[in-house]
């Protein structure tokens, strides 16, 4: 199959390699790449790097653009997000690119199979592509079954939680968010199920770098379910503590972790808060 795309068109530092050709990327560039990957039933390879940031970044960008790699990945959809272009930062945020270069290999249905940071070699890239080809179909089949189960009539809460657990396990937090929102906002669900989903929802927002949304979800969890279930208070304060610890606000994080422990010391959230409290700087 030959590409109908021009040999190379680069728009704002982004391009998609499809069957050896390139397609200019609009605002929905990543979604388009995901759709193409699904159509071709081939992995999606994403490189997040920042040109000029480091030798490793520049080497990874050069590697992805090399004729050798292009020849070996003719049937793979490839996306490069150069963070030196400001608009690409928002696109890349869903992948939590704390350190670059960041290489991600996704199945044809978008399940993240592998994640590598800092140094990307040619042999490593090719190995990851081969791994994605070997394991992608199995993961896609699992995802399809979980989606089918979650879409069935009836309550379906446990099925939706199994789907969100699968997505979170593979660090597909962006895709897990709408699934979790469905559980959180259904008042027919039990408080424990909603608490569990709400804490996971806030964590997912933290992962995709939507910090304010994470804080609002934690506040809403405490306000909505705090009087019914003390684990809601523990979970909400745990999220606040994690957020403030990440923001180097240790004193505030200490108070929030202690509030989580006080609310429900034997819960998973209280225990996690205890562990996090010990790791905070003493002063």
C-alpha cells in the first residue's frame, strides 16, 4: 500500500509518518494518528522531545528522522512532538513527559505498551516496535472485551471500574478519565465505589498535568461524600497532599496527609498517606 501523503510536510514542529510518508498535523493530530493506527492495525510510536534541550533529545529526534528507521518502520504510525513548539506541550501533557526524550509505544487501539525516558537508541527503538507488534493484538482484544462489558445494560459499575483499572495500569490516564467520571457522577452507585473512582479520577488528572482539575475533584469528593464515608475525606486529602508534595509545599502536604490519616487510618488512602508523610522533608 502506497502513501497518498506528500513525502514530507512539517507543521509547527510536528509530523505523522504513515507508510513512509508524512502528514501535516492539525489540532487533532494525535487523534488522527490514533485513528490511522487503528485502521492499519499497527502500533503507534510517539516520541516526545525538545530540540536543543539536550544531546539526548536531539539524538532521539535525529534517530526518528533517519532513513534507516524510516525504512524499518514503513508499516508503523509515528508521531513526533517537539516541545520547543509551545502548542505541542498541551498535546503531550496526557503522557506526563517529565523527562525527555520520552518514547512511547502504543497498540493499534491506543494501549500504552512501553515507556522509555532519557536515552533512546536505535536498537531499543526497534525492539520496542517489535514488542508492540507482538503484544498489541492481545492487549487490544482485552480492551475491546472490557469496553463491551462496560457498555452492557444494567448497573455495570464493576465493569467500568475494571475498564478504568486496565487503562490506569497501562498509564492511559487520559482515556480513563471519562470512564471514571461516569462512575463518580452516578448517584445510584455505592459510596465506596464512587470514592474509589473519585480518587482514581483525581490521580488521572494529576498524571495528565491538569492540576487544578485534580484539586477540584478532591474538594468535590470530600464535600459530596465526606459525611457518608470517612474514606472520602482520606482520599481527598491524600490527593491534596500528593499535589502539594509534588509542588514542593511540604508543610501544607504534611497537614493534608495527617488529615487523611486521621479520617481513615486503616484505609488504603490512610496507609498511603502514612508512607508519603515519612518521605516528606523534615523541614
